[in-house]
C-alpha cells in the first residue's frame, strides 16, 4: 500500500514537472475552483438554522439580550431594525429559560417588580408614585400584547389625597398607542383598552380614558361627550356602526352563494332617537270584581193584649165566646239586608321606548353578472330572474326587511351589473408574471452555476488529456535531452541534437538521447505518434 502511494506521488510529481507554465496555471485554477465549491457546499450544508428568540424589543432590551448572548457565547442574528433577535434552533428554549432567570427582557416600563426590593423609611407620596408607576408599566405591557399594537404609553392622573374629598375631581387616563404599518386600530380594540384601563384604576370611569394613535387620531370618541356636539357624534357613530354591521352581514351571506367579491351591499339606516315613557290605564265596565259583601238579617216580633179583660180565674170559669174576645194579638217581622261593594277591572301598563331603534332601512345591492369564457373571450351573462329573486330573499332575511310593512316602509334595490375586474386581472397577471420571472431567475441562476462548474471541470479534464499527448512528450524530451546530453555525450553532439529538436527534425541522435533520458515516456510518445499516424492515414 505504501509503495503504491509512493509510486503514485512520484508519477504526479513527474507529470507536474512535465507541464508548461500555462498548463500549471490552468490546473491550479481548476483545482482551486473545484476545491472552493466543495468547501462552500460543505459550509452551506452545515450552517445552523436560526429561529426567533424575542421580537418587538426596544433598543435597551435588545442590547441587554445581545450582551447576555455574547456572555454565553451563543451565535445570534438580528432582524430588520434590530427589534428581533434569532439564535440557532436548538438553543431557543434553553436561552429563553436562562434569560428569564436573569430577568431579561423586562419589557417596556416598570411593573410591580419595583416593590421587590425593600425600601425602608419611604414617604407616603413616593409610595403612591411608585404604585402609579407600577400600574402604568403593567398596563403598557398588557396593551402592547394586543394584535396590531407595536407599543403603548399610559398616563394616569389621580386627584390629590386630601382630608376633604372633592367629588368633582375624578381620576383620568390617556393612552398612546403605536400601530404596525400606521394602520387604524379597530373600534373593538379601542373599547377593550378603555375597559382594561378603567377597571385597573380605582374610581376611573370608561369615559375618562382617552386613546390616541401615532397619527394624532382620537380613537376613543369626541372629547366633548357632554357638550353640544357630543350627542350628535354619538348618534353618527351608532348609525355608522349599525349600517356597517348590516351590510357586512348581507355581504357575508352573498359571498357564500356567489363567491368573494361578487356582491356589494350598502345600507342606510334611519334610527329613532326619541326616548318615550308611556303609562296606560284601561277600565273594563263589564268586568266587575266583588270587593266586600255585608249581610244584615233582622227579625222583629210584636205582641198586643185586651185592655178590659178579667183575670185568669174568671176567664177559665166564663163562657167560651167571652174568652175569645179577650185574647192577645201576636205579629213577627223578618228583615234581611245584603250590602255588596264591587271594583271595576283596570289594566295599568308602563312602557319605556329607548332610543336607537330602526325606523327605516334602505339597502342597495349590486350583484356581478356571470362571466363565461377566458381571456379575450370573456363576456358577462345576465343571471336568471329566478336566481335574482332568491338572492333578493336572502338579502331581505339578512337585513330583517319585511315587504308590505307600512310602519317602516323599507326599500331594497337589487341590481345585476358587469363588474369592472380588468384592474384586478391585470394586477394578478402582473403578480403571476413577476412570480414566474423570479422562479425562472432562481432556476437559471442555479443552472448557470452548475454549468460554470461543469465547464471548469471539463476544461480541467481537457488540460489533463492534452498533457498526456505529444506536447507532454516533446516538452519533456527537450528538458530530458539537455540532461542526457550533459550526462552521456560530448558538447558538440549535445548541441547538434538540440538544434535538430528545436528545428523539428527528429534524427537518430535525438531518439537515442530521448530513449536514454526516459524510456517510459518515449514509449508513450511512440505509441501516440503511431496512433496519430494511423488516424491520418
């Protein structure tokens, strides 16, 4: 094994000596390109994959995280703007645990960790200031976690803590938010921020929280809610939200039936802002209810006797007729009185009609016509009357419109028109063209690199192949001839065969010198010469 490697090394060294200057340069360049490509491929395949460690960091927090990563000797990459930091995938969770143990990152502001360190002898004013500072910091961190919000600042104004409390002074708060991409924050998120801040501060009402964005827009409503324009602004906001809600509901149902972008719905709502309190009392004379009943039952007995009558003995001994004339007269009278009191039935009702009810709805719905064909053959085809009637019923059900309702007199207009989708088609074609161009560029770039590498390899192989031909033999013969002339012959003979070799004439002396110098290469040269001669013949 060792002898073979030694022999191979000697052959390579011998071949290198036989090459000319240009051939050596070509071999070195080709070998360098191939070796560089292999090294680059190995480095690219062995590079680590990076994943997000933390994002949305402030400059100070990013500096603390980078310092901790450098101390731990962990490679990292920073994202655009330096607000995000990435580390190798296998170190994400371990580094998060280590940084959390060090309290990094702390987030924006100062939270309740300000009370972690004991402060003895602190005044009540400083204690209250630290408490407000902690609440503001916690609110800023919480609001910053809401989607579309990049950062937030919270200011809280509390009335002074005095012995006599002024009921007119109430706490207030203002919130500054920075959204991503200068987008306007949704009204639902604004209401959530107001409720969050109001429920975090004692005595703070939702109306006392103002929210503004980085563009100077007031997101929490008009500042003069109790002024002259306050009610008008509230009514306008309520009407706008009602119209948007109804239009979105109808468009959602139409998109399920027709597809996205095939229908446009606009709603105009007339709201009733009258607040009515109505009290009614109805009496029914036919409906009587007994309230009380009194029954008086009287019996009267009257007895009358004879004025000139005799005693009892005389009456008993006398004649019968005389006895009858002296008898008494008895009378009895019965009286029954019933006294009843009745109440007339009454119905009492109290009705409170709150403001904000819908008085009338007006809706305009545009439906896109069907499109048949592709490219230049595209044309709009009207929809059938049966299909339009079904779509109209869908919209009526979604908006709550009842036909023939004289109390509201709602109106619904449903029309079909060909939509102008040419800008959208051109945009999609442009995006598709750009995507194809990018794809072809990536493919062409990779193919070009492969072709360049293949061409370099082919040039390298061609140079090696040319080295083993007649140029190698003659070049070595010239060098070897010099050595052979120095060793074997006298000066005149050496000079003679050198002249012959330079002139291109191969004499017997030249062949003898070449054979003595290197028999193996001379044998190869003769074989190559014979092969060339056969091809030419």
